[in-house]
């Protein structure tokens, strides 16, 4: 009898059959949709249950990016594509550099649109990819594996530790042994999928929630958000141009014409337009003040208020 090598996939929670799916093919469309959508509640509950670990991970990433480091999302299949999706959405939403958050997907770019399932079993490729990307000790590697056993994801964590980089592991299959793999483990136990083994369902939803919370919390801390608005938005289409005008109008309490004028003089940069209006400065001076505050409007205005409060009162 051959000795089994690697994980016992039959024992994985993500491979287990769901108790309500034994007669799945006999259900009506409405009954099946009701079951599928109803099960998604478990994804939200699982992600919420991991909120403290997500916050710790965000603090880790914030510190790394402030120090000039990068965040690498590493995964295979659905997990890898979700990491790639989050990385791709950050630059247009927050004006962040594409070089700050990088996705490493098993199978390469082809795997983003077509399944390359065998790629997850080539762990050496993960280390090679990270090596080519110049992984450093100041970087963070966030490996994503719903099952918890994906060789490509686990190998990325091992290589990151060799390089002295911080490590985060996102999984939907809690296991005490995972604590030895990464500095921070974010486990969201969603239970068996309605379609056994299809982790693009609840596990995918929970993973997306976790990555949303992780990256958004990071970008807020880096000054990319002010009063709930994406003030570093890249206005690259008509919808986003309109959003930029509305953000300036709402935060500066000016009409549309004035908002357009501010944006035009600010070169389309929402933050600069807001700083110009609030401080009564031309674009270049407002940009200089904002840069001194590390691009953080909240910090800029707090500093300006402190300056104003320490000025001597005018003599009457």
C-alpha cells in the first residue's frame, strides 16, 4: 500500500458535503437560490469573527507601506484571483501605486481568466516569483488558501520568512498548525459548501470580505480617505469625474461650478482642490502643505488649526 504524501483532502472541512445538499438537483431554482444565498450569512459571520486578526494584519501592512514596503497577495485558483482583484482595485479607488500591492497568482496572468488548477501544486514557483519581484524584509506576504493546504500559498509564506518579511495567512479552514506558518492567521470557518469543495461560494465571499477590510483599513490609515470619501480617486472615466466633482462640492460646500474650477486649478486632484479651498492657497502651495502632512487631509487641517490657535491675537 502506497504511503499518502501531502494533505488528506478527504478530511478537509472545505471538501465536506453540506447536510442540506444531498438532494440538490431535485430543488427548484427558487429553493436552490434561497439555500445558496441563505448560506452566505455564514461568510459574513465568519469574517466578523476574525475581525481582531484582520485589524492586526492591517496594522502590520500599514507599518510596512509607511516604511516603503509592499504587500504581496499570493494564492491559487479562486483565492489567487480574489487577491488579484483587490490589488487591481486599489489604484483607481485610492490613487495608490500599483507597485505597492502586488498579486502573485499560481499559473501567472493566464490564470486570471482561465483555470490553471495544476499550478497550485508547484510550490517552488511561488518562491521563484517572489524572488524575481525582489521580496525584502520590509515587505508583507499575505497568502490566501481557503483549504489551508495549498502548496503554492504555503511555500510563499516559507520563503517570506526566510527573507525576514512579515507574513499573513488567510484561510477558511482553521487549524492550530497554521500558527507555525505565519505571524498572523486570519481564519474564517464558513463550514461545508452547498456544492462540496466549491470554495468560490461561501469561502470566496468570506475571503473577499477579509481582503476588503484589510486593504480599505490600510488605505484609510494612509490618508487616502477623508470623511468617508475616496479623496485620492483617479477620475479616469465620466462616473469618476462626476464623483470627484461631488466630493469637492460636498466637502467644500460649494456649487458645481466652483467645484469644477477648483478641480481644474488642482489638475484634477481632489485632495489638492479641497486643500486649496480650505487654506485659501494656490495649487502649488496647497500641494506643498499637503505633502508635508504625508498626503493626509485630516492631519493637514489639524496642523493648520494648531498653528492658528498659537498665533497671537490681533490688537484692536
